[in-house]
């Protein structure tokens, strides 16, 4: 195949750029374990309220860290107000009792789909104390735009 | 008008009508997002119209336009009527009947599930059956395209296939591989469930099947646009195609890489492990390559055109190009918008980084540059070029046609850029009202939603101009002998022999192997897992 000189340069440059992009991603994965939320765990969506994993929703702080258990439903998150400490890894565990929802903490990289029958889980650290808006970002019915909650990140010292 | 052109025109008109309705829906949505209080504004109307807009634009307008254009390519590049015209017409009526059924379900409020129709949101069976019929109709078209090629090939054993047809065959192969996924979702999961034959459905499996289809769907829109860029644009610009073999290579790469990438739409999904998402990330980046090649070849072809009109120096070839020709300006402007869309796409595909943009307004900003500009604006430009040549009527209201692509460009800049920014600020997509009880975060994006609405107004005006020109031409265009449809010639002589690049059987086999590598094992593991189905919900 006869390829013009400038186009050859362009194609090599495109190839190098693509490899560079992928290398950036690989470094993120290997170096900082930067991954999308990809937890694989199932649950019966019709029995969430009785499931021991979701019977106690809310924030638990123990020696393993901070865990936030959230139930998503049309059109609310239970609990609607979540308080977590700043500067510590916080693990969210979320499931839905009805349709597919989203769970997005505005202004952070906390973002996951919440699919009935599955448990979403991700861990993140909130550096800056303050109040954050949590929104459902997957259409879930006519009240979709009303589905939100509050995350309050407290300075570490404020908690016992 | 010959009989095949009647077939093309029948498809084209369905595309134009669907586009007009969908554009009106979109205008209302942009105003709603900006919290502008209009008398008929309601959540029910908003989500209904998002569904109608998505289905009519992404599935109906595109598919019918592409089918129309496919038949034009057969008649004008292979110089023969499509074989099995009965099958072609059967496909048309099937797809049209399916469209009407789905639109009926949507407009009566029985299918407000958006165009992605994620279960366990449950629509009326007519919605799923209707969309399935659209796909079945498109399969008839695909069969006619492939049979026509085979008939031509029998008479031309050793010649390379004309480039336009090469691109359309790539489109057909991508489409046939892709639609297996959505057909499985509809036939095995959604239709039996919506009819009440089954009680539950696995939503993650449905999402896997949907996005197996959903990403190559993007290339189904894009490849015919590329055919226009490669084979129509250089000629309209008064030049030649810079590199015929690289254009062919690009289409083959799309056959290979379009499908095994769907998990990049599911980065944020539970139930799909990170390793498989990473594999799909690598393949997604590989598919940037043929688009880079296209950007160079098409731009170089424009430069060739400018220089053939006597331009000298570094950049004044740009001034020699026919910026007043609506096909030329549509394609050139859509390429500029698509450059931003491509960069945004690379960001979306960046694995962990996707968390920052997933399901935010960034996404609607992104795909209005790809399907809403690279594909839709090119298709509008192509309609200005095509309709007079098919009907033998001069373009009516040609001043509107001349202005329309620029208006679209401007509207899209306002709409898309503001949505990219509000997306980064965290505003979710597809919400009726983004005020969130006056929360501070929501206050911050308020002003930009008004910029987006202003963009929507320009886009709506542009769409209205397009419809006026089309209808005006059909009703009142001056009759004359139609200009012939001619394809761009290559700048350098091409090999008189067919090459490895038009061995479609071989490339299809390789593509299927890649699909199996990317999907077979994760799908198998998924089906083996203990899963709990979801009953359906109709919160609309």
C-alpha cells in the first residue's frame, strides 16, 4: 500500500498517542489501583429489607474502616443524610429495591450504577469536609429529578 | 424517476419526518432543563419526549436514512438495481410498521423508558415488538445489500469494489454482528416479560446485551457518514480523494473493532468485573485509529480540492473551498464538531476516569457531537445533495439550505460545550429539572443550562430550515433533468485488482473471533452466577 509521507507521520503519531493514552490508564490501574466500581455480588431485589447485608443501613465505623450501606428506591436514598469522616477510606455498599438507579456524589469521583439484584460497592476518600449533593443519575421514573440525598463530610476531629 | 429511486425516496422521507418530530421534542427538553416555566411543562411530558427524541433520532432517522443511502450506493456505484426488490420493500414496510407501533406506545405514555429501555422499567409490548420489527426490516435491507454485492461480484471477478459500496458493506457487516445482541435482549428477555410470559428479568444481562449492540450502533451511524466524507465530499469540493487504499483500510478496521468494546458503556456497572472492562478499554482505544486516518485523508482531500482550484501557499486552499454549498459546509462543520466529540470519547473510555463523567450532562454533550453532528449534520447535507438528484427537482429555498449547517454548528457549540461543562460540575443527564431544591451545586450550573437552551433554540431553527427545504423541494422545486450522482475519483491510480481488503468473509470471521474473545467468557461466567431476576415497574 502506497502511503504518502505526511500521512505516514500522522499515522505513527496517532499510534503513539493511542499507546500513550493506554499507558496512562495502565499506570493508574497498577500504581493507584484506579478502577471503576466493578463489584460482583448478587442479592434478591424483592427481599432487600430482610437481607442481613442491608437490614442495618447507614454508616458503620469499626476497626476495618467506614462502611456506608445505602438502599436506593423510587425516589429516595435511604438514608437521605449520610455523615462520614474526612480523610479516611469510605466504602459504599448500595442496592436497589425497584428499578435501576445511579448514585453520584456531585463534585467527587464517587459514581456508580445501582442495579436491582446486584450490590454496587466502591471505596473512596473525601479530603475536603463539607456538604455534598448526591443525585440519582439514571432515569428511574417520573420523579427521577427529585431523587437526591446529602453527604456531610465531617472534619476527622469532630468524631469520637 | 426509476423504481429504485422510489425505494430510496420512500426511506428518505420516513427519515426526514422522524427527524422533524424528534427535533421539536428536543427543543422542549432544552427549555425544560433550564427550568423555564412553560404552560405545558410537566415531568411526564419531559420524559415522554426524551424517549421519543431518542428513539426517533437514534434509531428511526438514522436507520431509514442509512437504508436510503445504501440503495443509492448500490444503484449509482455498482450501476445495477438492487436484487430482490420485493425483499427491500418488505423490509421498508416492516420497519415502518414497527416504527409506528413503537411511536404509538411512546406517545400514549405507555413506554416512557427512554431509548436505552433498561429493564426493570417495563414498557408496553408494542414498544419492544415495534423496535424489533425496525431491526428485522433493517435485516431485509442488509440482505439486499449483500446479495446485490454478490451479484455484482459474479460479473466482476477481479475488480476492486467501488469505495462507496465497500464502506456500505462494512456498515452492513457491523450492523449484522451488532444487532444479534439487541435481538437476543428483545426476543429472549423483554418481549416475553412484557407480555407476561415470564415474571422477572436480569437487568445486568440486559445491559450487557444492549451495549453489545449500543456501541457498534454508533459505527452504524458513523460509517455511512464516512462514506459521504470519502466519496462525495472530495467531488463536491472540486477535488479528488487523497488516499483510496487507506479509506478501504479504515472501513475494514471498523468491521473488526466496532463490537468488542461495549463494556466501556458499563464501567460504572456492578456485576461486571474490572478485568473485562479493561480489555474492552484497550480495544476501544484501538478504534480511534481508523478515525485518525479518516481525519487526515478527508482533510487532505479538501486541500487537494483547494489546490486544484488554483490555491497556493500554506492555508489559502481553505478559501477556495465551496463553503456556500450545503453538502460541503455540512460535512466540513460536522468534521470540526466530531474532532471534539472524538477527544471527549477518548476521555469517556478512560476506565477509572469515566467516574467523573458517567451519566452526567457531559454525555449528552458528547454524543450530540458524534451522532448529532458527525452523523446527523452529514445526513442533512447529503439530503440537499441527494433529493434533487433523485427527484429531478431543484433545491427550493436554497438560501435556507445554505444557512442551515452554520446555524446547526453554532447551536451545537453552545449546546454541547455548556453540557460538557455542567457535566463536569456534576449535573446528571436526563433530568426534568436540575434545580435540586436550590442546592449550592445546582445553583452553580444554572446559568449554563440557559446557554444550552439557547443552543437548543438555534438547533431547532436549523432543523426547521432543513424540513422547510426538503418539503419545499418536493412540492415546488423546479423540474429539470437531474444531475448524475458521481463519486470522488482517487488522486493516485488504484490497483485494478481486488485486494485483501475486500475479502469480507475473512474480515467477518476475524471480527467474530474478537467478539468471542471479548464477550464469550464474561457472558458465560455471568450466566453461571447465582442471579435474582427483577419484576417490572412502570413509574410513568
